[in-house]
C-alpha cells in the first residue's frame, strides 16, 4: 500500500478510536443506579488556590453497590468537597460524617431509566456522527490524491478499507451502547 494512503487510514483510525473512547467515557459518567467513582469525574475543588480534580485530593471507593465513599487526604477538605459535589448538580447528596463523605446512590425509577436509555442513544449517535465525519475526511483526502494523479484502483481499494473501518467502529459503538442500555435497564 502507498505511504500516503497508509497515513490517511492511520489518521482515520485514530479519529474513529477517539470517538469510541469519548463515547465510553461519557457513558461511564451516566448514573445507572450503581455506585461508580466515574460519577464524580469532572468535579473539581479549590485545594490551596489550585483547582484540582476530586481524585487528586481524596481517595474515592465504592464499599458496596449503592455507596460511594470519599476520604480526603486532609480533614479540612471535607466541607469544600461536600460543597463541590452539591454545586456539580449531579443529583447526588453527600453526607459528611466528620471523617469521610458518603454518597448513597438512590435506585432509578422506570421513567429515569428510559431517560437514561435516550441519553445513551444520543451519545451513541454523536459518536457515529464523529465516525462518519472521519470517513468523509478520509474520502476527501483520497479524492485529492486522485486529482493529483494517483492510480484510481489504489484509491478505490483505500475507500473500501475506510468503509470497512467505518462499519467496524459502528459495530463497536452499537455493542457499547447495548451493554450500557442493558446496564441501565437492569433493576
């Protein structure tokens, strides 16, 4: 295979992989009725004038399926962490016992489960749009090569490779979405 085509297909694969990783990251943040430290991703606190992620100022673990425990490295951070969780507006209420912060994960209602499934599908569709955008970029690059005198049969083979990659990543996205939907709907 030609070096230029290899560069284009590698870049396309990278873009598609990033779309899949982004989907997995976003779905990990969705609350499926079970405790998961990823629910607290994105929450930051003021740690002596430095805005720091919660994971850098405390130990976060899940003692059981319905509880998240946050053990700050320093006790004076308890109130700050508690306020940051409330301000994040993620629908969880922290309980400060003076030693650690406990968050109880309430069970999901049927209506909330259906809302989450819609959200999963929206995230999946966004990922598929990113995959299609990567395919379009690759096909445009291949057309430019063709205009610059590149052999037509090599260009057609490369377009097929890109289409196979697109199909492969769309299948991966469908599997990730199906797994998360099942997770959300399991009571």
